[in-house]
C-alpha cells in the first residue's frame, strides 16, 4: 500500500512538472518581447525667417548642426519658410504649424510676432529681435523671461564690447561721442539708450543728432561725395567748441569698460519712443539745440563736435547709401572715427563688430534641445544675448588708409575676414 502511494506521488509530481514547462516558456517569450528596442523619436522642427541672405544661412546652419549632432540626422525633420516668399509672416508660420512642427525657430521680428499670435502651446525659440518685450507686450516686471511658450536670443550685441571697440578705435577715451538717430527708429533708440548709460559710467560725454529729413539730400549725392580719396594729410581743421566743456566732465572718470558690468535687463524697453527728441549727456556742458537740422548740416555739426560717431545695430540711417557716403566723407575730413555695431553697418564705418552667425544659430539650437529633452520649462528660460566671445572686431582697410590708421592683431580686416569666414570656429561646444 505504501509502495502504491509512493508511486502515485511520484507520478503526480512528474505531471505537475511537465505542465509547468509551457508557462516558463510563455513568460520568457513575453520578457523577450518587452526587451525589443522602441522606435527612436523623430523631431519635427519649423524654421521661419524674415530674410534669406548669407548671414542668415550661417545662422540656420549652426541651428541645424547642433540638433543633428544631438539626435542624429535621421531623427530631425526641418521645415523652412521665408516670409519674403509668402503672402505674409502669418501664412508662413501657419504652414509650419500645419506640418506638425513640434517646435518653431523664428528669425526676425515679423516671424516671431506671427508665431506668438498663432500658437501659445508650441515652443518658440527666436533670434534677431531687439525689443522682444515690447513686441510681445510684456510688463517690465517679467524680467528676462516671457512667462509663456517663448524664449530665445535677443538681437542686441554686447554693449560692453561696443564701448571697448569705440575706445580702442579712438586710441583713447573719446572726448565726445556723436549718436545719429532717426526718431522713428525705436530699436535704434533703445540701443542708443543703453550705450549712453555705458558712456555715462565711463565718463565719456555724448550727444544725439536727430536725422529725420529725407528730402534734403539729392538722389545723386553719391557722385558729389568722394569717400575713398581723402588723404590723412588733407584733413580739414575744424574747431571743437563743445568738446572743451564736454571733456572737463571726464576728469578722473573710469574709462575702462571692462569694469562696467553688463546689465541683465534691457532698460527703457517699454518707454514711448515716437516723441523722442535729441538728448545730451550731463557731462557735455553748454549745448545749443540741434533738432530739425537739414541732414548734411546735422552730420557736419556732429563731426565738428565729436571725435567718434556711433551707429547701433540695424540703424535705419545706414540703409541709405547716399547718406552714408556723405557721413563717410565728412568724418574723414574731420578725422572723426565711425563705429558700427554690426557687419552690415561695417560696410560704411571704420570699424564694426561681427556677431558670429553660426554661433548664434548654434546657441538657439541648444535652447531647443533643453526644451525638447524636458530639461527646462520654456516659460522659465531667460532670454539670452549673443556670446560676447563670439564677436569679432573688424576694420575697413580703405577707410583706415584715409585716416592713416593701423590696428592691432585683435582686429581683422573686414573684407578678408568675411571672405575666409569659418563657421563654428568661435563656437564652444560641450566637448571642449
């Protein structure tokens, strides 16, 4: 009897063991299925540009390179629109939204304005917008964040670098700086305000000269102005009645721009600009009004009273080649150096700053990666500025020859530098 029970128990144990084998194989198969690699994420990025030129092409190249490096070329799909090729910026942005873009990169005011108005959910990273807070109707209390689905890099070069450029070009702290402006050009007025703050801190007198009369310069003015033939020895001696009083204000002042901190905020962004009248530095001393002067008279007065003229980035005055030819000639006659904030202006100024376009696009792309990876909430990401280390000081060889000036190795000849420009040479990556 005991033997029968023992045999029975052994048979039951064997049966149970056999029945359990399929369950083991099912569990292993299920685990194997779960371990199968998932399909990689494909990111759809929309790019909307206000303009298409060589500079912007480098911006886009830097933007695409950093995203392709991060995710792989097969995992990023770019869709591009150019507002100049479309009925409107809104049409261009709407096309990108309809193409299922998960993030928008806008370059220029029109593109950002359209994107901001069409979506409050798709992340937007912008570049080349000076007064972004006014464009987005933000309160001053918002600081450098937008509090919504927008961040980016403001289109204003480092003012500290511009001041350093100005001082190096004059070989000393300028006795007085002239700032030519159009009262309808709000972006220029904003940048001028910031530069004037820096000049005040450096103890350098400045004065604004309003340029608004568009009818007093003949269309063929260029033919009457020689911009390249003025020799250094032919400079006309013009008295500087205002500089004597102005220069007295800088005695003992700090004229070293490296000790002046870059403000984390753009001052005066929401101030009314349309009623702007020409301002004068407190250090200037006595100054007669200069409003409503004819264009040529205002230019020659500025050259007579100042030893440097400053033109901010995107200055609308510089878009008129006839005007710039006259300014260039008058400045050469009086040994007044001309300082421009961007390369476009540099075509008509002695020196300028070149904000590296590839680096700008690369930095915007890095912001996109932080958003897509969930590292930062876009509404809390501060709007940044171009990297001052990616700005190059350029000089125009023809204008320098007219002044008899030479420049140190920290400067590059403009035409040569642009012809041999190497994208990415100034960009610092995480691997470095």
